[in-house]
C-alpha cells in the first residue's frame, strides 16, 4: 500500500475528502448490513429530522501508526459504548458496539493510504456520526436514521511547540442540569459557538463553562475536560453529571493512579479554589492534554505556577506516559491499543 503524497507534518485540523466512508441505514426498526462507499455526499429529504429537530450525535477518535508499523486506534470500545449512550438520550436507535468497532476497522483499512506515517505526529481522525434521515414535521423522533464514519488526516496538535492556553470564564452556559451535557451531540456544540466566537473576539483561546445552577463549580470547555494538579501533586478531576465523559480524561485518571502511583480525586471543583492549584490542563482526543496557563474571571487573572511557556511537570508526565502507551512505547493496560492492521 502506497501512502498518499501529503505533507503530513504540516497538516492542519481540517476536512479533506478521503477514498472511502462507511454508511449504514436504519429503517423499519432495523439497521441494514452497511458498507463502504466512495460517495462523500449525503442527499436527504428537505424535511429530514436532522434539519428541524437536530437529532444528531457523533464520536471522535484517531487511527495512527505505531513505531513497529501497525495501524491502531485507542480504546475505541469506549467510543462505541458512549455513542450508544448518546443515541438513547436523543431517542435514536443505538448502533451496536460490535458493529461500530467492525465499521471503524473497515473504514480505516480501506483508507490505510491516508493514515499518516509513524513519526509525523499526524493521525487519521475518525468521525462516526448518526442523524435522523426521514421526514419529521410534528415534534417526535424520526423513524429512519443514517450512521456514517468519515475519516480525514489531521496534523500534529502541538505544531511549533506547546503554548499554554488563556481561558475565560464564560457568561454563557453549556449544559443544563439534567440536560444533555454528558452526551456527544451536535446540539451541545451549536449553542456553544456563540460563546466560542465571543471568547476569541476578546482574545481568549477557550471558555471555562460553570455549572448553570449555581455558577460556582467548574464544568468544562466547549470540547475538552479540565484536569487540575493540586500543590500536593494530586490529580483533581471536576465531577458533574453534565460533563462529557472524555475517553482521554478517563485514561489519564488510570495512568495517574495505576502507573504513576498518584492520588486521584474526582470531586466538584469550585471556581473560587482555582488559585490553589499548581497546574491546569484540558484534555480530549485532539490534543491529548493541552496546558492552561491562565484563567480570567471577569478581569481577575488566575495564573497557574506552571506559567505560559510550557506544560507543568506533572501534566507533562501524564502526557508523556499516555502518549507513550498510545504509541506502543510504554506498556499500558490490556486492550487499550487496538490493532487494526
Ligand atoms: C469529545 C468531547 C470531549 C473529549 O472527549 P475525548 O473522548 O477525550 O475525545 C470533551 N468534552 C466534550 C464536550 C466533548 O464533546
């Protein structure tokens, strides 16, 4: 298999049409056999449920090449289960986890020429998603759905070095109590875009959303979970029912506890205690962990001791260990690195 002729190390995070995508359709109460197609276009009825009542969910994971030349994904079973949980919450038919895993394998294998080579820092972003495809005008769940997986090569996140983020405490809310913050649905992103654009216009990289009920506890950013390191070196993870359960964050918790022997506490984290922490980061599939240098709460600056130049030492260790496991250089828990070919 010959790789595509791309400048792997200089790719950004954008969409590029690749050779194949996976499609399955749900109709008359069942998922069809599904399979690959080379057609990147989706044609839908003007009244399809996705357009009107926004029944859509998605996932995100990466396929990449390890040092010994294998193409692998990282804990795709957690994405499969999370997507089933998201589907149930939006009254959509869950796409079975085993089929999700098979479909990821099939589409990554078919696009092996698009999987960046080892050492480039780039990866193949895998985006499973599902939407209501049949007409709906009265408010109710649709009868038919389409599940798809597209893949697109993306560049290294830390191109040109690590730059700790400056984050502002948002005046907007992300997820209501007992709402949909814990599922991966497009609707959570639609309403976060205004906050995101506003933060950028004001010179910030990202938002820190607070719990909407009391606006005293830290939730997450628009698309990444927070982690904190306290002055004793404990990993502190904000706990809330409306935070999206990040695969990266859950993996970091295991790495911290079982591999690095750190103390890990998952508990509600008050905005008022941020200045007590030594380090802060945000985590998700794209960056793994990105350090946060500063949080600004309406003019009040909370500067973490780790500063604006580099990752703090503990987050650096978590980052190195987790990426080492992902790349097959450090032995991690069984089943984390999932070999595709
Ligand atoms: C996808 C996502 C994350 C990160 O989750 P990972 O599984 O680590 O990629 C965090 N927050 C939100 C809101 C997300 O949608």
